[in-house]
RNA sequence: GCCGCCGUAGCUCAGUUGGCAGAGCAGCGGACUUUUAAUCCGAGGGUCGCAGGUUCGAAUCCUGCCGGCGGCACCA
C-alpha cells in the first residue's frame, strides 16, 4: 500500500500501475488476437546468408515474450523469445517517434508483444528486426526469472514449470523432444499395423502389475473405483475380440514411493500382438527404440541399435553372485546360499522375493548397455506363459538401459485354467499379507475362455525412455508437473 | 520410514569466531543512436522456511516442524 513515487513500492504494484496507465490511455492490455505470426526460427531460416551489416527490406511479423533490453534513449535493443527461439529487436526513435519509443521501452520484461519489423544483420553479426510497429498482446504482472542465470531452483522449476519453460531454453527443448518421441512411437506402431485404443482409467478391479492402486469414489453409482495400474488385462480382451494388434499410450497410477525413477502417475505404452511370442516382441521393441532414437537425432551415451544384448535371468544371477537359482528351488537353500556369500537376505520373504532381491541388487545395476534380461521365475509373473523348454520359468523379459528398467514383456498366458490357478496363487499371497498381489479377475479369465490366440505383449515406460533419450537422471526432469508434497 | 545436505530480496548467490542484512540481475529516477550479461550516476527493496530454546546479543548455536535434493528402505 506504500505510495508510488520511486522505489518504495514493490515489483507487483509497479506493474499494476503500468497496467492501469495503459488502460487509461486507451490501450487494451489483453487484446484478443494477433494474426499472421511467423516463428522466429523461420525468420532466421529466411536470412541465413546475411553478413554483418547487411540490410534487407524484408518485413516479418513475430510475437513472443520480452526477455531482455539493452540501451535506452534514442536507440535500444530488445530480445523477443518464442517457442522456437530468440530474436533481437532494434528500437529507434527515428522509426518509432518519441512516443512510440517511450511506449516500447516502458514495457516490462515478461510482457507478451507482437512486432512488425524489417530484418537486418547487426554490425556484430546478429540477425535483428528493426521495429516498425508493435502491440502489447498481454501484460505480465509478475517479474520473470533472472535473465542470465535463468531459473535454477529445482523446487521452483518443478512446482512452477511455466517459469522453467519461459526462462530455460533446455526445458522447452526437452519437452518438445518428448512430444516428438511420443509422436514417433505412434508413427512406428501405426505403420506396423497396430491400432491405438483407449481402455478405462477408472476400473472396478485393478490388475496387470504388482503395485498398490489409488482408489476413488463414484457418487452416482455409490461405489469405489481404482485408477488403473496397467492396461494389460483390458488390452488382452481386445486381442480375444480379434483386434489382433493394439496399443495404448496413457497414464498409469501406482500408489507407492516417489524417487528419481518413480512418479505416482506416469506414461505407459503397452502393445499386444496376436500370433507373436516374446522373442518377436523383443525384436520389435529394440527396433522401435532405435527408430525413435534416430528420428529425434539421439546421440547419447548408449548404442541403441539392434540387436540388444540378451541374457537369461538365472544365468545373470549366476555370473554375478555364483548362485544358481535353478538348483535352489526352496526358500531355505537359496537364503543359505545368499548368506554364505555374505549377501543380505530379506527377512520373512519367500523364494520369489529373494530372487527379486538378487536381480535388483546384483544384476540390474550392471545392465548399462541395452539388454534384454530373459526368462523369469513363474512365481514372479502371474500373466506370462510357461517357458517352452525350461520348467519353472516363464517367457518374459525386462529391457534395461543405463541400469534402469524401461520395458517388461512376455509371451502372454492364454490358457484360462492356468490363469485361474495363477490368480489362486495370488489370492494366497494376498491372504499372507502381500499388498501387491493380483486381485482375482473373473471377467478376464472368462475372456480367455473364449479363446485368445498366442500373443506377445509389452509395457514400455515412456518417461524412462525419454530419460534415456535425453540423458536425464530424474523422472521429474521429463514430467512437466511431477508429484510434490503440499 | 531412517540418515545426510540444503532453505537469505522477484531471480542468481555471498554472509568470517554469535556483534547494525550484503552483491549482481530485475524494478524505480536520470544520462546515452549499433548493443550482445550494454555502460554510467542516484535512490529503494528482507517473515534470513516456520515455531520454540540458549545468549547481553542468533541468518549463524540447540530442539521440533514444513519443504527440496541425495542415499537407504519400500516399489516391476
């Protein structure tokens, strides 16, 4: 409430005052449109051959946010930023008049403006527009982040992503690249005969992954629903229905911990393909990732081109720890072998969890180059088909890059009676307190009883794929608005 | 959940042994017709995350809480 004058008022009040002054002088600070805008990138492309000092008579209309200002008085330079880049504007009093000059220089950094100007190459060799006319497109009532250091505070960058995007070009580029990844994924699958489908996010019963769900309530039906943890079971029902090749790209929700590779809601791609097995799926997976990578110009630390390394899970555990899980099929002998080698043994956990421990502690961190880890114990995989030649295993792989799981796939179990038995086993685990055990899904089993062709299916974590393709180490860097505490 | 580090102006950051709260950018007033983080002059701007405690005196030391990051645990 302090009175204006000089610096006694705060930054917001100053901007509000300017807003009111504009209105008082008949300027609409929030006009409705600005037609015919050219992306800054296109303006640059049109003048790539100019040399320092060259003038043109080519006019351009651009629009964006005012990002910097140099100079005052009779001539000044300003920087305008749009999605595609940054362009210097030159403001001259002999072009704009004293009044126009004052109005242009009276704008605040952060204001959105539209500009008509003529291209020229400055003495220092920077492409610029000599401003002939401009219009305020939206007044900014809050100060933008600092113009040199940008916005670096991690918490602010995530909570107020709009500030990150306006201040940091890398942030803009990253999310544009993410969009291109998703577009390339669709293009790849569409071209290979898959159709994109949408299945329920709100589900009466959840399933398809080992995870705890979020619950919500439907008022009119007066019943609980779950937010899906996977799309798997519905998609397989579409395979039963004869759609043959389907994929879904969308959010899954898992009510579990948050860390650098887990966000409670995340983007998952799943596809299912009739008459295929997990080897076919692996081949398509490595081809998809490699194709998407080259379509976005990936040049990171990994060689993503096919074929990826393949290693069986029992073999991977044996070479890392010397333990042969195929020879130790009861909990006690495996636990004994682990403690004999000085490895920590999770208490009160059964054989499957011990295997899981060995894989996540001793195998996964070593899988840096793209690798398919193949053939998992049946106990860990309630929806995967038994291995055609190795008892106790299923035809399943997880794909790893940089020590991080990016995909999980199997030859789908299509024997309804065995699926029923697997659900019974899950029910027993749930009874023993496993909060992630699969709930029994009778509708799914009945669908399998209609007859499902041999099918291969996969889930690929899109956020993690984007992490790999952009070299980011935290999932929060590739999700626009990651989950944060209040 | 446990451990460690961090939280100071709109933004980026200093702040010594516990002794008046600092700089740059941004903003405000002014000068400047080819700047590139423009420069120069002037005057402003603070819930030092929050709440307690110790002390003559706390941004600084102690406790608790909130938030962030990292690690562990959990988690396909």
